[in-house]
C-alpha cells in the first residue's frame, strides 16, 4: 500500500511539473510574440521615419527651387522696370535739352 501511495504522489508531482512546464512554455511563447511585435513595430517606425524625412527633404528642395525661380523672375522684372525708367528719363532729358535749346534760340532772336 505504501509503495502504491508513494508512486501515486510521485505521479501527481510529475503531472504538476508537466502542467507548470506547459504554462511556462505558454507564457514564454506569448512573451516572444509580444517581443516580435515590438521589433516589427520598431522596424515599421524606422521605415515611416525615413519616408517622412524623404518627404520633408523633397518639400524643402521644391520650396527652394520655387523661391529661386521667383527670385530670378523678380530680378528680371526689376531690370525691365529699370530699362523702362531709363528710357523715360532719356526721353525727358532729350526733351528738356531741346526746350533749353529753343529757349536760347528765342532769346537770341529777340536780342537781334
């Protein structure tokens, strides 16, 4: 009877150990899945960060290109406006010279 009782307890202990081991494996498996998910999320975050960085860099270079183009166009416009002013100034200057000449001519005529 004692031997059978001892064997029964030993079997119970073995069963308990097997159950605990299974539970341990289950916990380890869940933990592993969570860690794998974390690694996957980190990889994803790195990829997304890279894409955002690319997007920002492209946007910046597009803005700079537009700025440079606008600056160039403004420079060209400025030159055109200066040319127009110069042309107008020349015309006024020549007209003034002509008027001065005519005035002097009139004075000379009056004197003679």
